[in-house]
């Protein structure tokens, strides 16, 4: 083949890689647009719910309506709560800096169902952000937070949520005004000529276009998304309570406190000059990873969902004070409510100011699929501890999770787990069934032992997950809690022997003699040394084998007993000239 032909072939291959990369990036942009659209469609979907409530109410006969005469006021109160939730969401999106060019044109075909962050590191903060690349797919970014990185200083945005009191008097007074619905948060007015915020700009109360409005928040970039996507937004709002509200403290005490106490005991010497490292896969909104950082660990949270990462970035990087925002997390379900005031009660977030929590330098959040990101060879033997909380059952193949956890832990490193086995891909059917391997707890522990773990502690912990503590229905988990330690390579490669050398095929004759190699004890030990073993202990033990203890003849063996340890590769691979 000529040199010119080789060059042309290389150019064609480069061009094909560029096309493939561009197609992948377009798919990521489309996925991210869908997620952003789900957030922006939150108020519209909620308004449809309220209208449905109103239609049902109107169908009641007058006598029945009279018994629920407060319902119209309740519906207005729900609209007010939705508008305040939308205000929080909109400000959160304003601070989001996409890792991809959101202005690029993508086809308008069927929306992808992907919701994960491009594999790599991603801390979506606006201050002191550094980027690092893992050997993975596009958009591999990293965000890390230190005391300076999360500082509120230098922020250009001060968007504090108004503190609304849920008094009937106030809501009744407000019910005479037009309900606040649609995509625009409080503080922005409807533009009648642009179809009530349906145009390309959002106008503030002075009639000026908002300077901080991102182009990719333009309605023309939004997609029509199914309600299941908006349900994920509502799920995020409930997760905010679990991680960042005083109301979630009980749940955090059930789930996070046992993990933090175990880390504190297992790593008593956490010197600032060389702090231990801890990875938290499935970190969600980041509270557990932050608490571990505050204990004195170099902590990294890993999360695959953009829904979660957008929100965690906002709380970790952009909140100015504790209690800065107000949300209404329980308004989307009328079932099992003790009272309207319970259902419509406000929750202040965050309960602490993350930048003032005392985090250890090196705290970071990594975006991407756990398997793809941490299968990278650079991660092997990198972590002193791995903490999984309500995570391992998110796997298509839980064995793969356990294998990677074993691989990335240092020898002697610990794996602390808390959670059920509610396998996320179980009972999920489609044109192509999702792979889902669903072993029992007993099997999971057996698999872990196979990958070099030994169980040091285990128990069952009763807990909840993102529940409304005032609901009449409380789902409870009896979660498995354990501490497992990865045995060191040397601890795993020990050979203990006891026995004679009564070769079973010696003196066995037939038409074809059985092969029988019969070295002496000295030769056997020499062969073992040749295969990288070193003798740590040896002695002779007098014993018997299946004898009749009352027989007048007792055959006795003077058996060889030894302990040999396989030397490390580096110790074995020494050449002497």
C-alpha cells in the first residue's frame, strides 16, 4: 500500500471519529435539553393537576360542595406553592452552566430517554471550578469544592425566596388576584404580546430583558416531555428535604449517621496532611459526601443523573445562607394527608450553609455512570473507603458493581453499605427487556466474599426514604448495613498444608502405567519456592488417618505442616546477574 493511500485512510478514519463524536454530543445535548425542559415544564404540569382537581370539584352536587367549600381556596394555595417551587427551580437553572454547547442544532426526532451526565467529572459550580478529563466519553468534567470554592463571595446573583406563611387569611386575600402559573417565577410578569412568557424573552417588572437569562432557557429550545420526566423533578424536590432540610434530619440519622460513626471509628487518625479518601457512588444531592468531607476525608460523590447534579451543584455552590429558600415538597399528592396545612406546609432549605460546614479540601462531585467512570485503570487501588447508601440495587448487574468496588479499594480498604435490594430494573419491560440481575442478600454477601472481602460488621437498620413524615402512609425498609474489608493481596495468597507424601498413583501398574511424579519433601519445598512462595512456618506433626482407636495396629504419619506466603510481584521480579 502506498504512503499516500495510508494517509488517505487515516484521514477517513479521523473524519469518521469526528462524525461519531459530533453525533454523540448531539445526543447528549438533546438529553440535557429534555431534562431542562422537564424542570421548566414543572409549573405547567402542576397547573394541569390543579385544573383536574377543580374539574372534579365542579362535578359535585351543591350539597357535597358545601361540605368542601374551602377547596377553591386550597387550589389557589397550591398554585401559590407551585409558583414558589418554580421560583427556586428557575433560579437553580439560571446558575447552571452546561458542559456542552446548547445552541447547536439537533434533530427533532424522538427524545432519548437518557438522563445521565456524560461520563467523567462534573462540579457545576460558578466559582473556582477546575476541569479534569478521565479516559471516557465526551463532556468529562470535574467540579471540586473547598472552603474557598464554595464561598459565597463574588457571587453575582442574590435570589432569595420570599418567606410565605401558609395562613388562611393571607391565602384568602391573595386568591382575589390572578394565580401565578406558567414558566415565569415570581418577580417576572407576564408579557401579553408574547403569549404570557411564551416568547423568547422574560421581562422583569421594569420592562427590561433579564440580563442573566440563558439562551438555552428560551422556550424555542424546550421539548415536550412526558409526565414521567416531570415526576423526576418532583422526586428531586422530595430528595431536597431528605438531604438539605431540618425535616429530613430523622431520615439522615437513620441512614447517614451509622455510616459516619463507622467511618469515624475505622479511621481515627485523619491528619490534615494526609487525609483518607472516600468515594460515595450514588451521591444524589451530595449531603452524605459533604458530611464525610467534614469528618476529615477527601470525599468524592458520584452521581449519574443530571436531575440530581443540577440541583446539588446549586445548593453546594450557590446558596448564600442557611434557610435561604422555601419549597413545598408535599403538594403533589392529596392522598394520606392529615390536613391541608400539613400538605401545604413550607420547608426551608438548606438547613446548613454548605460553604460554612467545615469541608476538607479536595471535596468533589463526579458526574457519570459508576461502572464506566471507575472502571478506568487510573482508579485501581485509589480509595481508602467506599460508601454506598441506597445504591447497589441501582445496578443492571450488581456483580459488576461489587467487582469495581473491590478493584478501586486499596488493600485493607473498607466498604460500608446501607440499603435494601429494590432492584431498579426489576419488572421493567419494553421492546428489549432491560438486563437485571437480582440476587438475594445471601448471594450478594457470597459474591462479595468471592471478590476478596471479609465481613467485619453487619446488622439490619429500619429506615425510610424521602417520606412525608406527616403522611398517613409510611413505607419502611429493613436495610442491610455492613462493613466489609478488602483483604490484602498477601493475606489472600497464603498456602497452609498438612499431610504426608503417600503418592496415590505410586506402584500402580496396568496395561498403561499411570503417570506418577513422586518428589521428596525437599523437592516439593524447592518447587514451591520456584513458584514465588516463601516458607513462613514449617514443622512435623504426628497424626493418624481413619484408624480404629482400639485396634492393636496404629498406622501413624509424620506429616509435613507448613505455611507459605506468595511473594508480591515486585518482590519476585528481581533479576540477579
